[in-house]
C-alpha cells in the first residue's frame, strides 16, 4: 500500500490526456499534413516522382498552357519523401493530424503553373518558374544574367537544342574522309575489291 501511494505521488493525478477537449501536443519531428506553398513551388515534379503512394500528381494541359500539381490527402501516408526531395522547400510536413472532412473535394489541393515556350519551335517545354529557377542558379554560380547565349539556351526546348548542337558530318574526321573520297571518286577501289572477293568465292565453288 505504501508503495502504491509513493507511485501516485510520483506520477501525479494527470495520468490521462483530455484530448479532444484540449489540444494535443505532438513531438517536434511529427509528420502530419503536407503543406504546399505555390509561391515557392517551381513545378519541377520531383515530389510527384518521389511520392510512393501516388498522392501527388502533375499533369500538363497544353491547350490551356498549364501544368497542374495536385495532392490527395486521402492517399498520403505522411512519409515525408516529398519534403526531402523538394529543391525549394515548397512542401513541408506540418504537425496537423486532424484531417477528417465532410466534403470529399476538401481532400484535394491543387496549384497551376504557366508553361514556357521554345523560342525556336514555339512548343511548350517546361514550367516558366522552373526555367527562371535554373536561370537564377546559373547566375548565382557566376554566369552573366544578361548573357544572350545563356538566355537563348534556357529558352530553347531540348529537341531544338539538340538539333542546333548536332555536328556537321563533313566536319568530323571520318565524315571528312568519306566526303573527300566521294568527291574524288576514290571509293571505286572498294567496289573493285568487292568484285575481287566475289570472284574468289565463285572460284571456290561457294
Ligand atoms: S508525405 Fe509521402 S505520401 Fe504524402 S505526399 Fe509526401 S511523399 Fe506522398
Ligand atoms: S518538388 Fe517542390 S518545387 Fe518541385 S513540384 Fe514538388 S513542391 Fe513544387
């Protein structure tokens, strides 16, 4: 009996919590509802790639020139992968855990971002904010913000960039060889060599 009183005095009378009649404190690293900041988001899509529960999706709507980002709190498993991979800290897990809603639509949140168009072919190729973000990173790393080459490069889609950077076969070493050989008609020796080979095979009765 003495031991029981000793334990009661040590623990106190507050052995249960009064939640939901008073707020419930959670630990500092509690992983609750993901909070998305569209201002900070550059629509890079890294979080949608990393999300193991497919709670995050990103769709491109070419007709309306938009990229749509959406989260479903019904699917989220609060793993925190989105927070880990986000390059701009646009998505963070809060300490909110009371997520019950009466309207199913409230389980979704979305944000829309405009698309940048290629200066060569006019096709939409990336979210405008992602292009600006890369531009800022390159400027921070020492490149000149007003460099026309940098601007041209960032405002050109990957297909047009590849096309523009393709090497002319006549400037390559082996390309130059064939180009010269064709011009001098010296490839004829290869043809005669082929004829000799075929003659040898027929001589051997093959
Ligand atoms: S916390 Fe995990 S499951 Fe939820 S949105 Fe982020 S990555 Fe997806
Ligand atoms: S990773 Fe961050 S910046 Fe990229 S789409 Fe997701 S929330 Fe936006």
